C-alpha cells in the first residue's frame, strides 16, 4: 500500500497555528507584565514553537493514528484485496469512514447475490434430481419386475424392455440438454455463421416433426407461400435447434386438430422476425416472465407426461441471445401462444 499524508499535514499545520498563537500570546503578555517587551523575542519564540509543534504533531499522527488506521486497512484488505489493497492509505476520518461504508455496502450486495445464487443452485439441484428420478425409477421398476419372474413371459418381457428403453432414452435426452445448457451458460456457445435460407430450414423442421404433429392431428404450416428464399446470416445448426424446440413446444401444448403456423416478416432494413404461433391452451400472464427459466413448467404434471427435459425454452433463449438477437413471447390463456425471434437478414 502507498502512503498519503496530505490530510495529516493539514491537521498538523492547523494544530501548530493554534499552539503557536496561544504560546506566543502568552509569552508576549508575560514579557509585557514582568519585563521589557520585545518583538524579536516573540517572533523567535513563535518560529521555534511552530517548528517544534509541527514536527511533534506530525510524528504523533503518523506513528499513533496512522498505525491504527493502517491496521483497519490491512484487516479489511484481507476480505477485499483486489480493491482496498491498491488504494493509498488516508488518515482522514471522513474519507476512511466513506471508504469503509462503501466497502460494507458492496459486501452486503455481494452477500445478497450469493444468497440468491445459493437458492438458485438449490432449486436447480432439486429440479435435476426430480427430472432424473422419474425415468430412473421407471427403468428400475420394469427391470425389477423382469428379474422377479416376468422374463419367462415372452410378450411381457418385450413390452417391459421397450418401456425401459424409453426411460433410458428420456434420461439421455435430459443429460444431453443439461450438458448443452451448462455450456451455454458458461459462454461456450461456438457459433459458425453462414448464409442460409430460413424458409428451407423451417420446412426441414416441419418434415422432421411431422409424425409428432400427426399424433395430435396438428397441421404444421406457413402463413403464406414463400416463393423466394429469405437469406439470413446465423449459425444454421443452432437456429434449427431453436426452431425445433419452439415447434415441439407448440405441438406439446397445442390442442387436438389445431395448427402451428410460422410467419417470417421484415422487421427493419437488415432484420427479420420469425413467429411461431399455435392455437393451444395458452399461458397465464403470471407465468410468462418465468417461461425461459430452467425446468420451469406451467403445468408440471401435464408437461412431464408429454416428455421433454424442461430445458427447451432456456436453450432457445441462450441460442438467440448468443446471436445478439431478441426473443419474445405473447400468449393469451385458452387461446394460444406466439414465440418470436429476430435474425440478421442478408440483403
């Protein structure tokens, strides 16, 4: 730590003036009363007492007060060596009080943030264990039944093995999504920007999810025919994953015999906005701010029965924000939802 005695010099000079004025005045009065008054004597005495007082006061301040103040800095610097340890030490009490108060405020905010993170960590661990527990117990139950004698029944054996396989697939799906969300949150989203036709990409996603939609007789469609390609500049693989997650979500929460409609609109000169709209059950307004949280589900039981890891929307948010773009959601309960995101358009 560097030393700064500017404040102590001021203190010493002012204190010296008081002592000098008092002492010189006393000597002048005594000289006048008991002997011949001499200005030369008063000036010499004032100069001598001023020099003596200044050095005594400065020495005492530096070696008495300073050492105690330095100990405060040293004690505090143990907790915050990155900031206070680089500052010069001051013996000015107002400055010291202000710095310590600022340090205490910063630490209070830091402690509050740590509490929030700890609560978030606890909730995350609870959600992970809850998500993994269901398929694990399912697989364990089928395997235990098989080991207890169901292996002898050929039909039952096949059925239970197939169900156990589905449980394992769900576990793999959850673990893969957990791995991805961890990488995304640590900033390990390696984007490979290329030019591609967003219309063609959406159609590919439609083709991949057609069987899923057919199970609920949901039609996957564009709002109109896009005869010309719409070129965008983004990571094609990651945008396909985002679209897949959003359309799967619309199918999952869409109503029987419903529709999932995709619209592509020009937003500004070099931006487009992609809208994925369904006419499903919709989302209550109170839940919309939490939709992109990990594992958050509006209807936990219903959503879990439909499958999924509970990380899909969180992954979408990270992918879109990784492109420095925006994602939006609008929903009306019982009438449907619309998720939309922006992309950079190639002129």
